[in-house]
C-alpha cells in the first residue's frame, strides 16, 4: 500500500516501523541495518529512506544539524526528568537538585556538574524543538503557598 492509502501518517509509520528505525540508525552513522533491509526486502517503501540512499549515492553531503544521536538525546531527556523528580521530591530549586543528582548517580555524567548542566540545557532545547516550548519550571511549595 502507498502512503496516501493510510488514514494518518502514524498508521503509515507503524506499518513501516522497521524501515524508519533502520533509517534512523543510518542517519546516526550506522548504515548496516538499512543495508541489510535493502538486501532482504529489495525495495524501500518510504520516501525518506529512498531520498537518504539517493543522496548518498550522488555523493551529497549530509545535512548539517544535530550531531547528537537519538540515544544521546533520550539520555539527556531522561536526566532532565530525573532532576525534575528530585525537585518535586525535595521541593528544591534546579541548582540544588543538580547536586543531589550527582550524589545519587555519579556515573551518569562523569560526576561533573558542567556536563550535567550541558545535558539539562540540551534536553530543554530538544524539548523546545519537539513541542515548541521549553518544559515549564517545577512549581515549588513554599511556606506561604496556598493549600491544595
């Protein structure tokens, strides 16, 4: 079936998930999965995968842009979520939550505060690019806060 025969793009994506995942791997620098898919199936159903292959065959340079892999972006977003959970748990500011995060998970970013700040900044930028705005600040309960 062709793309226009599906009611939504999500239905099309679900039907071609394997090809889209292989394309993502290839865009992240690992073309093996996409090459294996081409060898086993023989055709590419998605326009994005065909354009990627055609551009590489023509020797066109990859589009400049985000150099971080999907896995790195997911890691950064996960760390942001964990820092926000610490803020909610302890009712503290982000700065204080970063120190607690480093105490609890010293191996996540080499126990380096600057690296952790970079991950948080990048995660907020990734979220803004995906949703259109940065995640809202964590509301902290204070002594003078209104009751729920």
